[in-house]
C-alpha cells in the first residue's frame, strides 16, 4: 500500500535542486511572470467544472486554490525539501495550523515538543482544546519519552528539528521509527535549518517552514509552506474539506514571486550565517559566557545534529547567550543595537543580526513556571546571526559591550 505521506527521491542534493531551478516568464523573461489575478478564465464551461472536481492539471481557477506564482514557489520548495509537492501559505502559522487542523479532529491526541515556537505552543495548548483535541508536551530530545506518550488516538508527532528558542535537537530518524510503528505522520518544522537538514530524507512525513525567515531572508514579507506527497497536498487543497482551502491562508502572487527570487541565494546565505554564528559561538564561549550553539561540542545534542546534517551548510545561524537576569539581557541587547551590531527585534534569518529575550518575547505565550522547567532563563538572549562580511569586527564590538558590563558582574 502506498504511503499517503512523504515519498523521497534518491541521491537528493538540496543545493543542486535550487541551482537547477529554471522557470521562464511567459514572454521569455529570466524571472517567471507574476500572475496578478484573483480569478482565471476558461474557454469551455466543462473545463471549469472538471477543475472544481480536481480532474484537471495546470488549470487555474481562483487564487485561493492556486496561482502560477504560488505554484512556481511551491514546486521549488518541494524540490529543495525532497518531497513530491508543496503548498505555499500566507504565513508560517497558516502552514502549521492548516496541517494540524487537517490531521486532527475532536477526540484525537497529538504528541509534541515541550520547546517550540510560542505561537505554535499557544495554538496547541490553548486553541486546540476548544475543539476537543488533547496535546502532550514532552522532551523531544528523549525518544523514549515520545514513545511513552503515544496513545491509541494519537494522530501525529509534531516537532521542530532545532527548537525555538532553546536550540534543542530532535532525532528525526528515531522519531520517524516511532511514528511508523504507530502508523502516524511525523510533522517537522524546519524553519531554523533550511538546507542544513532535509527532514524528508531523515524520515519526516510532512515538512513545514516559515518562509518569512531564512528562506526569504529579507524580513519584508510573511509566508509559509507545507511540503509532502501530492496526495497529502491535494487533500489540504480539497474544496470540500481541505483545511488549507477552507481556512484560506493564501499567499499573494507578488510575495510568492519575491520569495522565489530570494530562494536562489539561500545556499550562499546559509553557509555565511553558519560561518558567522560558529565564529561568535566559539569565541564567546572562550570568554566564559553560557553559549548554546549546536556547532559546539558543549551542546547536549551536538552529535545528533552532526549525524543528520548536510555538512556543507554548517550548524546554522542561531545561538543563545544566557546572561542570567533580564536586566543584564536588556542592557546587553540595547547596547548591541546602539553599536550597530544588529536590531533588537523578533524574527530571524535576516541579513542583519536580530536578537531578543524570548522569555518575554517570542516565547511569552509559555507560562513562566513552564519556562523555568524547560530551562528558559529570563536572561537568555536569542541571536539570529547575520551576514556580516567582517565578523571579527562584530566580535570586537560584542566584547567591548561585555567589558562595559564587567563591573556589574564578572563574566
């Protein structure tokens, strides 16, 4: 019987897939033409009827269903992620909520990581119970805990490969074995680590991204994508009961065209993000700071990361610094911005370094007692390291700031 979820290609190289992308514009342009239409015309009424019934390929009906621009982008991301198909959405949360709502119904159960993006946590913890869906939050770095949490009514395992904000690493092959044993899908958010991991090759069934972050890289739009088999993506788009169709998280054609153009530079950008983050992590750890970065041997899941990664792209652009108190974290971030190291802002994957204290920001949806239990310190600063050409100059600025703070507390 055919697996309704991810079907994988052999000998897949994600950077090659991006380098070989070739979509011509309808008038021969080197960029695809942007489809600036909400609805599309038909030459025959019968063709419109068949399109509504999903019996025709390459026919566009209405932009909430699909458009040429979103189709180009979805095809490109599917190639990168080694899945048969993909569906671009208006936001990362649009992708996440559509998948979860499509797979789970009243009386069902979901197993998920205890440390995930605050918006995802709030949806699973606070929103889904209204619809009779139960959720168990577990330490995703311990597959045995995941296995113990599975129930007869469990409908999926949901995780991030590299968790937000604690940078915990999920063992995707181990989780895949558990999911397959119970015949449920493993849903993986790969937002922090595009190209670095290919979750479908590691055993994930459905892969999600917030396109807003590294993939687009410009912080000038919001978008998301769901990757999976043709069968699953068509189910999501079904006009009668597809969550992505009926909830309406449609991506604008202009935004889709912009993301597609930026996708071509993603391999180069991810290498530089990783190089810069590794340089800062190694040198700041030498200064005695509490650094968490998966490229460091001190990271608890360093070896797990290494066995899954596509090594040419490094360990990613995300690191955390624990300054122990919110006062010190706030002062540190303000000085970073004043000295033009980057911006005190949420989000990540930008060409400038972005930093925030997630306990009071991107993870504020998680109650304080749960933050403490999972090890989220009030003094933790999450940094998305940018594309600085001279990263040594950046390090010198950071060390100068730390030196200014030295009298307050020894570092």
